[in-house]
C-alpha cells in the first residue's frame, strides 16, 4: 500500500470515469454577442481526465455516460474515439425537436483585462436523466479496474445523478478500485434546484466513499460544508488556507487519504501564476510555481487531476506525482480546447524544470 491507497497493480482498465459529455462552443477572443463563428470542443470534467490519461499518459481508460443518437452525439462520440477512451453509453433517442440533448457550454476566451465568460444550455440534457440501475457495473468493472472517478458538475445535474455516483463508487470499491472525486462546485448549476444546502447533502454522501478528493477552499466550504480556514491566505498562491482545512476534511470523511488542488493567481486573462498542492496520507506537498501565458484556461484543472492520478497510478513518489499534475495542467492551458495535446515526455521535462526554448 502506497500513499495510504491500495492501488491494484493491473486491470482491464486503469481508469474509468462517470460523468456528462458536453460540447463547448468557443468563439475565441470574440464575445458571443459579436461572434460570427465558433470552434467545437468536446468536454466534460470526468471525460477530460479519461482522455488526458489515455492520450498523453498511455493508460487504458473508459467513460460511462449518456449518448443521444443524433448528429451532435455522433460528433462527440467521434472525439471520444479519437482520444482513445472506451465508451459505455446509456443511449437516448432524439425526438427531432427538443431532445433529449447533449449539453452545450458557451465559453469565450476573454483577453487581457476582459475575463472569459461561461454559460450553459443544459435544457433537457440526456445526462441529467441518468439514474441508478442504468449501467451494469458488474460487467464494466468485471475485468478489473484500478481507479474510478466522478465529479461535482455531474452530481449537480439532477436529483438522480448523485445517487448514480454513489452506486458506481460502491461497485468500484467492491471491485478493488481507488475512488476519486473532483468537487468542482458550480453555484449556477446547484442554484437552480437547491443551492448550497442540497449540494452539501448530496456531495457529503458521495464523499463518504472517496479516497482521493480534488477541490480548493471554496469547493470544500460550499460543497462539503467544511468551515473556512482560521488563517486567511496571504495570496491565491499561499497554501496555508488549504492545508488549514484538511484536518476538518479527514475528520468528517476519514476514508480520504489524498486531497489536492491547483493554485492560480490571475494577473490578467492571459497571464496566470500557477501552482498546485496536495495533502497525501498526512504529509503536505507543494509544486513549483510558474508564470503561464494562457491560450485557453478551460481544462487546466482537469489536466492537473489527470497528471496527479497518473503519478499515483504509476507509483511515483508523492512530490513527483504533484509535479506531474502541475506540469500537465500548465501545458493544457497552452492548447485550444479542454483536453490534452501534450506528450508524456513534454510533461516530464516541464515537471523537471524544463523551459520554452525551441526543440530542434
């Protein structure tokens, strides 16, 4: 056992996630009210981690999710295949008029002093209709799975998705998998059907089954009801506030052995100071800090999570696992879209202190 986690040495899948697939419309630096064209990115926090682990880190990954049989679904499914992720779909027919739909996320990139703007169309979203009993977890986990992951955005979609996450986590635990969860608290999503109180009730039930938790101070406070830090952070890059809350987290949820998050100080939309921290089996770890010239900030957090998970799955030392997550998350912000375009060699080089000198 390493890091306090009992990680299986092998399985048919290294990593399986449960969540919603979405497509993100991106007009670049042009705000939507003036946009004439958009790029389409396939996304979803849980899928992003599976895609990153498959494409960059060479792991065998899968995603359990909803799929609608219409052209947008076909577009998304093609991108899932392209990233090397095995899908387990609960299929929904489209009625040709109003759904059910694959959700749309709208997100411009912002520029300089103008921040990115994110909003959604999740009306009649197929993934919100997912419920306990929709997946045969015995068959999905039957060949062995090393790690299972889900997240708070999926939990926020409806009254049934949280129960499905708990069902999946319990089946994953029975199959010998490590269980992780990214709190990803989104006030807009929880606000339409219950707010913080409902979020804490559902996320608390999920957290009882979690070994590895990803979330910052705000996620811990609003998502799990953990009291805020006694000492205020001196800056967004100061890990003191985060570490000051961990004892309360593990007292409330004693199964948790790892808690991690990114640290980000936004100087402008295109210039961030970037770091990461983790509490691993009672010890504190901090990444280096670096300045990011951000191309597209969406997906950086999932990039960190995927790199950290890879490090833990690969048996790296805890500091190296944190550094790999930090390096991969940083690199993801330099690419368009929400998933990785980096190679493992690039991630390891940057984690060791690599530079942006031209590679000839």
